[in-house]
């Protein structure tokens, strides 16, 4: 599907993503990515900070990358161009299902049936996480929307953000996460570590403490993109520090549109402000760098040891 002639713009542009226009599709996709993400989580070896669970931005959508299954392996891809979910195995077998308006229950049932048809028996906990009043996937007949245009726009925003996050990530020599899509929130994120242990995290409502404490076992400066929710219906880029150093909220960051949200306890800049900037990539890099500066300077990170000198 090609939207180059409509409001979404050409593939190289940062498309509009007004939350109100695709609220229901966003909610349905959130559940679908949780279904697929839980399969990866069930089979991938545990990695520090839960890095075995996310999805990754691909050239056509989102992917699990290679998932081990005994002596075999497989990969699951959301294709937001042809609007298919594709499963491919290391022994050359393939299955797919349409991404189209359908309930989460229907999606879950067909998807798990496709896996079984490929000889992939996977047991997951079929209840979503990080949502209010979670409904098990097989019972969810409420979320059933899929607007292909907005699904593609969402992926294109993730693709642009991933490119910029990778460039930002390249400037750090210390421990740093991959650029990955956490399907719980859901958000695309990249996290830098100072190397120092962090105080025990107080926890997050709706999430088991052992998950949060593993994620925040060490001091971080983390940034990402979040598409919005009913409670906060605005796509934003964000950046926070844990533990938050004294003076963080008052640090002067860039661009001018960025601000510290006392509700979220993080710096944010609206996606719309970034995409409308004369140079969106430069504006986002400025936000990422200046908010990292706030965390690293105020918490006294060993920046000389952790950062790669700028290349001329």
C-alpha cells in the first residue's frame, strides 16, 4: 500500500500521527504486539533488564528477530506495507495471516493455530500487561480495529525514530541497550547506563516489582518514543533518569519546545513539534543529547570514559 499521494506523505517524510484518528487501531495493535512479544519472551534466553522480550523495527514493520526453538528457529514479522503477519522457520516453512479489522481473540486464535501448524508448540500467559483491567487475549472481543494507513504511519514514525536513536546510541562507549520496541507500554526505547548500581526501584503500578527492579537495577538515562494513550492522547518523545538527580527538572534542555512533565517525571517533546521542525532529525538529536547531558552532568557520570569523541 502506497500513501505517497495523501496526507501521510512520501516515505522519507515524518507523517502526521494524531492519536485521536487511530486510537482504536493503536489499542488493537498494542494487544497484537503483546501476543507476538509473549511468544518471544517464552522462548528466548533471559537477558539482563528484560532485553530478551522486545520487538525490533524492520524494513517493513516490526520483527521478533530469530527465536530459538530446540534445534530449529523462527521469526515473526509484522509487515505494515502488505499488512500481513508472517512466520518463517529455519527449515523453510512459512505461514501468514492478514492484518485487518478483527478481534484480539480471533487474531490470537488464528496466530497460535498457525504456530502449531508449523510444529511450534508455545505456551504463553495469555493476559496483557501494563494495561488497566486486562482481558485475556482469547476473551478480548472489544479491540478489533485496524486502519492500514495509520498502522503504516506508526511504523514509519518508528523507523525514523529508530534511525535517529541508533545515531545517538553510536556516541556512547559504555553499556547501552539496543534500540528496541517494548510491547508492554508500548514504546521504542534506548537506554544508557552509567555503570553504577541504582537504589531499589519503588515499583510501578500494575507491574510486578521483580520486573521493575531488574529493569532498573543500574543507573540509567533512557529515551524513547510513545504513541499516546487515552489518558495522555499525544505522541511524544521522552527522556528520563533513574535515579533522578537533584536539579534534573530544572535543567535547560533543547529544543525550546521540550519541557519537564511533573506528572510523568521526565522530559518530553511533542512528536508534532519534532516532525514540523525545519530538520526533524537534528531537533530530535538535540533533545536526546541535551536531556542525556542533564542526567550525566547532574549525576556526575564519568563522561570521558563513557562517551565516544565526536567524529569530524
